């Protein structure tokens, strides 16, 4: 019985997201595509920035490790 709990919880979460999305679509009406593009664009900017920060940190650590090996 409890083995199905995560599946049921996931289904309930997806159902709640669907209801919220439908209510949002009804309330915004004709401006829905603008809000959708704004949300998608904001998420993409955050993900691209986070990816850039991770890559910068990895390069910085790699350079630091190489400099550490060459110094006496």
C-alpha cells in the first residue's frame, strides 16, 4: 500500500499543477502567450546563467590545480 504513495503523490502534484495552469490561463485571457513567453524566458535566463557559473567555477578550479602543480 505504501509503495504506491510516491506515485500517488506525483499524480496529485501534477494534477495540482494542471489546475493552477488552467486557472491562470482563464484569468489572463488574451495576454496568456505574453506571460508564457515571459516565464519561459526567465527560466531560460536563470538556467543559462547557472550553467555559465558552473563552467566558470570548473575552469577556475582547473587553472588553480594546474598552477599548483607547476609551482615549486
